[in-house]
C-alpha cells in the first residue's frame, strides 16, 4: 500500500497529514518546525509510519512557496536514497483548482495539507517525483535582485526628472527618454542652476561627453534659468538622487557581469548560438526555464510563460486577445530584448517580422510573433541539443505545410451535417450562415 503525505509549508514550520490511496486519513495533521529538531522528528516519524501502516512507498507533495519549501524538499529528496520516499514540488494553482473541484472552500493549514495529499492521489500519473533542483535555479535570486534594482533605478530616474522640471528645467531637453551619465555626473557637482552658473568651463570639460562649447552653453543657460524651486533642500535631493542612480548603475553592471560569467553550462552555450541572444540573455532565459524536459512541447513552454494567444469562444461570442501574460514576466522581458536584436541580425526572423508588418501589424505586435518564434526555437535547440540553424526551422515550416493541409474550419466542424435552415439559432448565427452560403 502506498501512503500520500501532504505538506503545507509556512514560514518556519509545516503541517503534515498522511492519507491512504482511498483518501482515508492514516495519520491526523501534525506540525513540525523547520529546524534541526523538526527535521529529525520528521525522519523518525516517517521511519515509524512506514512500518506501522505497512507502506511500500511514501509519496510526499509540497507547494512551491517562494523558497520556504526548499529545506523540507531537500530533506525528503535525500531521504529517498535510504527509504522508499518520493517527493514532488507542486504548482499551488493546480492544488487550488483541485480543491475547488472538490467543493472545498474552507482554508486552514490542515485542510491545505489534506488538499495537497488529495491532489497527489487523484493526479498521481501527472506528478513528477524526485526531480532535483536544477543548477540554474540558484541564480534566480540574483536575477530577481537585478530586476528589483532595475525597477528602483527607473523609479529614481522618474522622480529626478520630475524634480528637475522645477529646480533645473534647462537640463530637461537632455533627459527626454532617460538621464545620460554626463548629466548625472554634472548634477553630483552642480545640483542647482545657481551653482552651475558660477562654474568655470574648463572644470566642466573634465566630465566625459562635455565639450568646451557645451560647457559654455550650459553655464549660459544656468545663468538665465527659470527655475522656481531654489531651496537648499532641492539641491540636496538632486545631488543625492543623482548619486543613487549612478551607484545603482554600477551595482547593476557588477551583478550582470557576475551572472554572465558564473552562469555557465551547455544550455547557455546552445542558447547563445541564436542570433539576438547574448550570453547574459541566454543566462536569464535558462534561469527561468531550468530544465526543458519539464515541457513536452513548445506549446507547453509558451503556455507556462504566458506567450500564447488566448481565445474566448462561446456560441456567438468569439474574442481573441493578444497574449495571455499569465506566466513569469521575467522571461517575456528577456525575449522582448532578444526579439529586438533578432530582427536586425537574423535574416530568417527579419523576414518573418517583415511579413507580419506587411499584414498590418504594428511594431510591437510583430515583435510578439518573433518572441513566440524565439521561444519555439529555444525549445528545439534545448530539446535536441543542437545549435541554432535557420535552415532547420525553414524545413520544419515546410513539413508542417505539407502534413497539415489548409481546411475550411466551418466545413470541418459541419462535416456530419449541413446547415439546417430550421435550426433554432440566434440572429448573429443566422447572419454568419447566410454569409457562408452566399460565398
């Protein structure tokens, strides 16, 4: 007999419940701390329970909770080398929908643990056990920190631009999209128009990208400034915000360099063969994918990261959206930058982009097509462990055209019965059928 252990993980502790294959409760819910004593207690309990209930195998499941489950998962994974114990990490959404399907809406730690064990029993064939953490997973914390720092830097830039409009408006013309490095260095030394108006041109020229002509022009405009906020507090804010942005840029460069240099492997090398995907982007992509074997097809990969188009169809209603955006946004952000480069350097992807632009799609809509194409290429490159070759992709496209003929969707759906004029259909459906018959 197999036993199913549901584990609901919380910060610092976890709740456990043991069910049989018939969903009967073998051991009521108990709680252990995520500490050395708690881990020893769990090992002892598992050893006793295997003999007590004569279990041939103990299957354990816990939800991905942002890292709180890692210690328990590693413990049970190691324990599988000594005892008949198997463990799986589950997506919280599938457990949640499984509980809803069972009409269980009450939520406690004990019930959550029971829902996890119940899911293991009902969907046992779909659960992947004993999947060790991929080596790329450890880099995700670094990549998440890079993303956080990037957002903070963008927020600082927006706040500084807003402040410059009233404290130093003459610099606004140089900061339309972002704030150049030379402007930040200038603001560190001269955080107000009055301070800059007293500067000497030869001193300004020491700042990179400031020529003698530009230095004289900046001083002249600072002298005639229309700034309305002249308090010392404004200068203090400008100086420290400029310093903070420069420091954030230095930190970002350091983190990105570390990620690019240390996140190495055959998967990164394969991804780097795709035109438009650099070493840093390859590392960022594989960090999110981890193991390509998790995805049986390109459709599964696109669906997991929210790059697939969603269609909402029911009766007369049919609404097609752009892309679902339900997966991790980090991969979509990386693919967006890669797609911008790919349409410039890869003739094959460039032709696909041009074809969709010719159909009337705007730049971003065509780029989404390239992003989806890149994801399918990534799946093929990683699955077959072969470097990117555009000729292979062209041959695959031709095979699809040969194998799947272009059939009329309506004729395919109505192959068992022609349209019946006496059918009790809606006004919209009547118009559709008349349009089809007249064509």
